[in-house]
């Protein structure tokens, strides 16, 4: 089967995590850049990447890449690409994208020129002046960074963070892809104890349950490329059957708690939708009341902070309480995502490791505390 370049976009800070996911699927990455991983794959790889990637934002087919310093160059080089290989004669092809640090800085002008050049290329190839665009949508996306143009077709549709289990959320949810990255980085034991004392709508506990049970995060949703003529229904069916067969049993115990009774009920509802309710105990409980008699376990959390819900003094107090709880636990690890710059001071201990991540547009650190032996 023919191979081509596939691009997976990520949030900043989790590129390496996503690249490892791609390699575990059996594909070799050719480049890992800020917010973007590229690998060679075929149509089957498009299906499997969409179904399995927990930390990727979207999966794209890369159509072309070139330098352009003028609108004429953008038009001519875009038109020279073989768009008819991907877009059928009645396919719709809307265009969107962005520019950054480039001579061509007007997004709307670039959008218009790319649209016109693709239309001319398709008209020439299909021998028809008018393109109806009344068929399947092939969303074209462009990026122009430092005058390098990359043109791609989106195969995901809705972002991969939309797993389908979170129809409702609390006021400040952590994104599913960030939650999955945090859980993966924690290296929690699949037969142990996993806890989140600020569970909110349950995203972090659910991502842990999906990982422990090896449930593909995209198993129960649809993707744009399921309508593409190039990828057969059989190929998608086989990829889903493979994912279904990979689901496993686990002895993981998940403790999810929150001081907000609405969050508790929301977590229960979302766990049920995610098909992991049997793993999770959900309770209304303040962080200072968290106890567990097990000798070791893993806490992964996204505590509330001032830019989201609480005043700075409240955040500092919660951080202090969380530190007191952690110091009472034996051989536990803790991973906390927060923008609070003095987190370690109020927590009462310097982290073993810190990792910069972005939760939405908020710059955070993932503070990592390893078990004391």
C-alpha cells in the first residue's frame, strides 16, 4: 500500500509523549517539531492513528511543503500539487490556517489564494470549469511559519480530544489530551491505586481508566476520513475490530473526589459513558480529607487556581493542604499541573522534576514527585 507523510498536531509540551505513542503503534517518526510530529504511513495508519492517539490533537495527510515569499509563488506552487489524488471532482474543500513570522502575513489573503489555486488545479485535472463541491468535505489546512508553507488535509474532523464521554463539564476542565499526557508521564501501575482529589468532570481519572483497560480513545466516535473515498469502510471496520480485541482487564482502583457535589455527579456520569465505572470510586471530599491505607499509589491532578476559579490565597491554601496530605502517604507519587509559580513553596517540598505544559492558553508546570523509598 502506498505510503505518504502523516502529520499529527499536539499541544506544546507533549510532542515527545505523542511521538512515543506513534512509535508504539509501529510507525517511525521522521520529525518532531513544536506542536507537530510527522511520520510515514498508509491509509491503515490514518485509521489507527485517529483511533489510538491519546495525546494528539488531529491527524493530517500532508499534501506538500515549499517556501513562498510572494502570493504568486504561493499560488503557483500550490497549484502544482496533485490535489486530484485526494479530492474527488465533487468534493468540498474549504481552506483555513495561520501564518507566523512570514512575509505572507495576511491569513485571509493566503486562504483565498490557496482556495483559488486548488480550484484551478482540480478544474484542469477534471476538465470542468465549475466544481460543485456538494460531496464529502476535505478540509484543507495550511501553516506558513518563517515562509515555509505546509499544506494538509484534515482526517479527524472534530479534535481528537473529543472522545465522546464528556457531553458536559465543570467550569474549568482540563483537556483530555493534556490529561492523558499527565497520566502517561506518571507511569502509574495498572494493578495499583490511582487518585485525583480534584476530579472536576472526571477527565484525569477517565483517561487513566482508558489507558489501564487499553481502550482506544477514538473507538466510540466518528472521523472525517470515514467518508473519504480513498479509505474503505472495511479498513475502518478492521481497525475498530483490532482496537476492540485489544481491550483488557485491569485491577486498577481509581479514587476520584471533589469538594463540589455537582462535579461528583458529573464524574459518575462521564465514567459511565466512558465504560470504566467499575474501576472508579467517586466521593464528595475536600483534599485535606483524602486518606488511603494502601502502601503506594499515584496522584495525578489539576488543582484549581486563580486564573480559573479561585483567588490566589485560596489556591495557596489548597496547595498547602495537598502537600500535607502527600507527606502523610507512604511511597506515593504525585503529579500536579498548575500555573502557580510558588507551588513548591506552598506544597512544602521541591519537585523531583518539572515539565512545561499549556492548559489551553495558560502556561503551567507539571510538578512531578516520585515515591520516597
